[in-house]
C-alpha cells in the first residue's frame, strides 16, 4: 500500500473558503502566569459593563439581574492574564477595579 503523505485534498475535504473552525481556550487555565490581578469592589461597581466589553480574555463575569439588568458578578481568574485593561477602563470616579501584585 502506497503512503499518502503527499496526497492533495479534494474540494470536498477543504473547509469552505479555506477556513477552519475557531478554537476555544475554555478548557485551558491561562491565568496562572499573570504578575498582577484585578480586584473588583462590588460596593463601588455601577455595572456600566465597560470592563466586560474591554476585557480581551472575557474574564469579567456577568449575569442578569431582575432589578438592575446585566451586572458584573466577579472575575474569572482562571483565564485572566492580568493585563489591567479592565481597571484602566473602569470610570475614574468609580474605581471599582484596581490592580494588585499577584500572590503566588
């Protein structure tokens, strides 16, 4: 039997427009190498969701609330890489997110 290591794919085997399906990092805990972590103060938070929309790692947890609409509920430290974007984007007068040195 001949090896097929140099075999070309047929049109049916190639993904539409040459694209492949996107992956996900849900199963990978990528927050273990951060040097700083955001600390969320629920008493100061006004639930403007600016931190949530700005987080490149989707590490700001949100949930529906009957009275307030969508609210921040915490931080997913398993995936947070400590970039600090959430804390920088939190409105200055609110200051509900601050960065602290990671404690190992």
